C-alpha cells in the first residue's frame, strides 16, 4: 500500500493524498450521519489527466475506487465500505466552468462544479440552468449526473439526463472518453452518455459535461393552494396544465402534517391561511411573455379551481420575498423532519394518475401494521415523485422505530410496485437499496445490467458494492 500511495503522491502531490483520520473523516460519513466507512486514502486530483493517472494506478494495484462529489447523497453511493481497502476519489478540485455558449445555449462544466455556481454562471450569461435541488449550494454536477437527479423543475425541463448533451469520462481502465459535444442530434451509434448518467459511478467517472441552457423567463410567479385530498391536487394539476401548458414549471404537494412539522420546529414560519388544511400545493409558473401574462394565467387557474371546488383557499405571491417565503415552507420540510427525529425515508415514483390511490392504500397499510406511524408525504407531484417518509409514533422513540425499517420498507415498496412505480425516483440505489431492487426488477433486467458492468469494469474496482 505504501508503494501505491507514494505513486499517487507523485501524480497529484502529497498535499492532495489524505491519509490521516482527521483529514479523511469528512469524506467517510454520509450526509445523514448514519454510516461511516473506511478508506486507505482520499485522493483529490486537479484535472481529468490526473484522475486518469490515478485510475491507472488503482488498476495496477487492484485498489477499489469510490468517486465522491459534494457528499450530499442519501443512499451511501459515495461512501466506502468498512474494509478500508478502497480510496475515495474526491472530484471537488475539478470545478472549472470551461465554456459558456449562449448562442448554442450550452455550458461546459467540470464534475466538481457546485450546482449553485453553474446556475449563477448561466444567469451571468443571460441564460437559465433549471436544475434546482435543496442541496444546490453544496452538491456537485458530477453527482447530479451520476444519480440522474431530479429536483423541483422536472415537470418543465426534465431530469439531469434531459439537461445533458455530452460527457467527458474516465473509464475504469484509466482511458479518457471525450464526448463533450454540444449537439441536440447525434445518431452515430450507442448513446454512451446515457450509459454513464445514472450509473452512480459504477461504470466510469464523469469528469465534465455539456449542459443545456434556456432563455431566462421574463416572469416567475408562485402560488399556494389549500386542498382536501391528493386526488383534488391531481385534478388541479390537469386544470393548470390545460391553461398554462409548458409555463407550469413547479407543482409540489405537501401534506398538512408536513406543514405542522415546519410550524412546530420553525415557529416564525406560518402559512397565511386562517384554517389548517389536509393538503397543500405549491405552483410555479415561468412565462416568457410578460409578468402580466403570467399573472393573468395564474389568476385564471385559481378562479377556475375555486369554482370547481378543487381548492379551499389560495394565495398568489406578489413579490420575490413572498415567493421565497412560500418555497421556504417546501424546503424546510426535510429540516423539520430531522428536528423531529430520525425517520424512514422513501424516494418513490408513481404513475401520476395512481398517486391518490397509492397514498390512501399505503397510509392504511402502515397504520394497520404500525399504529400511530406518522406519514410525512411531500414531493414533485407534477412528475410523480413522492418523498413518502414515515416518522415514529409519538409514544415511541425514533431509535426503536428505526429497528422496524425493513418491515416498513416492505409495506411501502410492495405498494409502490403494485401501483406500477419505482422504489427510487431520484436518490439512486447506492448501497442501501442494492438488494431491495432484486425483489422488483426482473432476472432479465438484472442480468443485462450485470453484463454491462462486467464488460466495462471486469475487475469490479469502480464503486464496488453500489447499485449491483
């Protein structure tokens, strides 16, 4: 191992080969602080060439590699196991914005770029990069691509996969594939880009990407509606889409219990409604015509929804500050959950038309098996992605309830499968769900994935134990 580490030091400099417990600790514990792995070193290359050289050394010495970006993942995808044999390849120094092309509506960035910095660079060029996540101030685009992250604007702009035109990748053998082509059409063989996006670093290391940009909207308006049921929220979604079409960029569902948690743990945050309601929907419109046009569309939708008795009350933000205050409720739900105690999280996707039945059915199943369990249900209703989290009953401790996680997962995931959904919508599989997917994916599908892994990474050194 000393020979290997000395060779790494000669490639990237001793300063960027971290081996002490103090230096490596921030890279070994997951964001939720539920698991800590071990590594023989954390390596921090400065560019693609240095990373490729490190990968070749890992091949020579048979050292497993765990790529890591901002370490904001929720499924242990960027954390090594406890064997201590692997190295963590931190890509945070690969953080340059290489090129912005406002005419082609593209931006070329390195994998370690923080998402918020990409948004800012796009804005400085008079363009919009629409990917938006709660962790955007610390997550990196390489991790976003490796997990095919979603976020709040999928309804209009799609997942990260839809926002990427080309990639640069270091293969498991240490070769560099330069696929940084800013083309909307390129039908010249297998789409290698799509192979690496969502692969969680198991097939190669994404080092740079060409991303799509869009014209900045002339107006962005936010509204909050109070409703009785998720079914009413689905009807409101259809109504809004019929009036607003592609101008609808956000449609977030939040249960009344979610809002109660936010009120409880952040008392200064209060919804401007006189009464409590069972469900809430946050709507966002982005309009390229004018603010007046967007305002008219939104008011038309709210008026029609009230007339059809789809909503019980609504407010429309009249300023940027009011809009941010509405979004703050949505963004504070995970923080309020954490303050309430540890909970059992589920990041699932359901066919949009089945979401109401899924929530009713699964809520009832959980109450039958785990009386008093509290469902923290929120998410991106417009694209079918729910964060269906289960908190401990008030009379039980969170640690006691966590011991039931396997049984709770079985109820939720079986219901997801029965409703035609997926047990991972945007968080990935990582190490947490790698055995769980065996229950829901066919043997043919699993064999195809294993065949791809064996073909590209025959030594199984690239993020081993993740996804498969």
